[in-house]
């Protein structure tokens, strides 16, 4: 007999992430984790562990200045666990120990990596782990080569590895407090190698594991790609290029003032890529124009692709919303993309997911504004960054009070799980209604 307390896939994933976060918080509270040998308050440790596990990057401490090598290593491990998902790591141990992976584990794994089918989920995990190792290793070596002349061999190698993991996992944590606290990549804003490497890692990690698998199988035969891959690659490319053009136009006399043409182009590209849940910045976010700040919030809300290390409502969701509006205005019954028709339940899911995200953003922003005297722009930027697991901030994170920190922690947690997944985890064991009520129309618009 099945226990009435048996957990579903979504509930297991939600609890698993919570356990990792609390374990990480306890480790970060150890005196050995701090540079000064003193324990940090539990709420700050919980905030840092949540930000790392949920691959966000919002920080109440400068990572380099506050945490020892042990603390930095704990943060990097939390980032890796959060990005890959604990179910992926569990399957890895099962593969290494040659344990049989049952149907229940496979169904949980399918949910964890957003696989579209049960078969092949374990092989997808193998591709994820191998791909992650390759991309992070190559990225670490390239970054280390650039960092070693600045920081020396040992420190340069560590910086290369840490920032490669952080960039690929779209986490946004950095160790540049060694130069200046909370500096992110601003000291290297003109370094082409570091900028291009970090952007490449962010994009590769953000397109999603399902896209990787499709590209590995079909190589460069674009026509054979599934619809998901085509939408993610096409729309992500559009957002990056379009975003760079918009930032170049908006910020050339604001955040990019004083740069030459090449530096402005590089900064525009980076500013377009990083809001897609990465959290690094090469310019001061507080120096952005009002229009630039608003556009950054939009990109943070959209995020990356499903089944990736990125957060946000996802590019596929945003694309479906746009196409559904276009189809409605054209009075078309179906939403057709690349000669394929989308099922209606996907459209309902996209709208539901977006509304839930907006509710979370409004609620978080309201709590912060009710608790503290920040501007609406600062609070909105912070909450969108938290729920989108981005990590960009206008500098208010370390000034948050206890209530605001709790609100941001819950937003980061909800954003990493996905708002729809979180709400469904709470209501997973629902009763199915067998009879439908009579239909009646109402007036809208």
C-alpha cells in the first residue's frame, strides 16, 4: 500500500534543495569558513547559502573579504550542486557505485533536469556531467591564464576555477574583493579574453542540457533539431544581439561614458548577456540610465532556457507569450512555430508561470518597501534579480534588514525551483474533479 505521506517528484526536489541550503548555511557558520575566524549570524549564512545553491549571486558579504579558502570552497560546491541539481549528483553516485536506477529515481530525474521523456534521462545526466566538466575545465584554464599575471600562480588558478564554475552555473559570485570589495568584473571591463570567456560560459550554461543533447545528436543539422532547441537558440541569439544594441544606444552617455567604441561594444554585449541570470557586471548598475535599468529588469525576468543553470520565467515561456498575443491579434486558433503547432496546455502553463512570478515579485517588493526606505527602482531591481536568480543589485543587498533578507531568501528559493514547480509541490496531491461545472461567459477587455 502506498503511504499517504509519500512525496512526489516536485516535493522531493523542493525538500532536497532546502536540505542542501541549510547544510551549507551550517558550514558557512563555522569559524573556519570566515577569514577572521569568527562565526557569522545564521540569517546571513542562510542568505549566502541560498544565494549560492540557487545560483543567484546576491551577497550580504564580499565573498573574498569575508570567507576563507574553506568558505569559498563551500560556496563553490553549493553553486555546483545547485546548478546541476541534487538528483543529478545522486544519479552520479549510483552510476559510480553501479547501483540499479529504478523507475521512481528516473521519474524524479526527469523532473529535475526538465527532460521531456523518461527514457534516456540517465544518459542525459551523463552528458550533463561530462559537458559540465569539459566546459568548466576549459573556462578555468583560459581565465587562469589571464588571472595569473595579476594574482600569481596559486591565486590565479583558484580564481580561474572559481569564476569558471560561477559563470557556467550562472551564479555571479566573484572573488574580486581581492582588488576592491563588491567590484565583480568591473576591474576587467576592458579585458576581451575574460569578458568573452565569461559570456561564453554563461550562454552555454544558460541554453540548457536538453539543447546540448539535441546538438550532440544532430550536430550542425539544424533542420533535425527539435522545436525546443530551435526556439531556445533562435530567441536567445535574438535577445543577446537586440539587448546589446539597446544597451549601446541607451548607455553610451551614461554607464558607458568615457569608453572608446570597442569598449562600449564589449560592455554592451556583456550587459546584454549577464542579466540572463548570470549576475556578473563590468559596469556599475547604479550608473545605468532609467531606461537601461528597466530594460535590465525585463531581461532578468526572462532569464535563460528550461533545464539549464539559469533562472527567470525562461525564454521559451516569454516566446510563447509573444506568439500567443500575435496569434490572437491575427485571429488564429493555433500557435504555429517552425511549421509545428503548440498544444494549448503549454500556453496556459506559460501564462500561469508568468503570473506567479509577477505575484512573487510584487509581494517581495512590497515587503522590502514596507520594511525599509529604499526607492521603488532599487526594491524592484532587487526582487526581480532574486526571483530570476540573477544576482545583479543596485547595492542595497548588504543593507537589507532581517525581514527583507527573509523575503529575498524565499524569492531566490522560489526562483531556482521555478514558481510553478514550487506551487505544484505544495498542491501535488490534489483531488481530481470528475464533473465539470456549466460554462458561462463574462465580459473582459
